[in-house]
C-alpha cells in the first residue's frame, strides 16, 4: 500500500468518524429535546393535576360551607320554632293563672255575696224585733205607772240586740238634726220649722239601717222645708 492510499484511507476514516459523531450528536440532541418535551409535558400534567386538585379542594370547601350554612339555617329555624313554642306555652300559662285568679275572685265574691245576702235577710228579720222593742219603750215612756223591772228588761233586750247587730256590721241611720240624704233617708213628710235649715231631719218616724255600708232599709223621716 502506498502512502497515497494510506492517506486516502485515513481521510475516509476521519470522514466516517465525523459522520458517526454527527449522528451521535444528533441522537443526543434529539434525546435532549425529547427529554425537554417530556419534562414540559410532565410539568404541564403536574400543573393540570394541581389545578384539578385545587378546583376539587375549592369544590369540597364550597360543599362543606354550603352544608354548614344549611345546618346553621336548620338550627336557627329549630331555635325560632322552639322560642315560638316557649312563648305560646308561657302565654297559655299566664292565661291559665289569670283565669284561675279570676275564678278565685269570682268564687270569693259569690261566697261574700251569699254570706251578705244571708246576713242581710237575717238582719232584716231582727230589725222587726228591734222596731217592736222601740215601740214598746216609746209606749212605756208615756205610761205613768209601769213595772220598773219589766221596763228594764225591755231596755236590756233592746240594747243587747243592737249590740249583736253592730258586731255583724249593722248600723242605725237617721237622727234628728242630720242633713237629709236621699241615699239613706226616705222623706215621709215636709214641715216648716223656725230656726231649722231646709233639708234638715225634723223627726225620725222609723230608723234606717246599713249592713257593712250597704243600705238595708232607709230611715223614714220628716224634713224641714221653710
């Protein structure tokens, strides 16, 4: 082999080496590009996954928030209903207490009325006896001779009966010299009288009586009218 052939062979070898290197460089460049693309794709995929995960987390938070708000609304509604029921129960209780108090007052008033009515009827019956005793005393005062013991007995009976009536709230009304009161007195006659003011009771024909301030019967009187 000549030198020329050897040089040519070396040159050919160098060319092949360069070509192989270029191929290798091309392969390496392509591999790097592919790796970059894969990295970019992986980054995009990771970003998409992160975005999806963030969206899912936000959706879960919204759902949890909606559930909490719904639960709060349910509790507020239940509280309002409970407060309404409590107010209604309180109102019914107050009304029941008021009704019981009204019933108690009405019952007490009925008992008092019945007691007063019974006492009023009894007192009116006794007043007839008082009138009879007073008439007897008036007649005895006109008699010149009368048994002193008999008169004393009538006086004691009259006094004791009046005391008993007073213990039960019975009081006499109608006295000479008083001013005529149509709520307590009944004018049976009117007569002029010097030195007396008009509407003054000149004489009492029959005493009147009240029971605990309530008129049992009016006093029958003669009134001054000048």
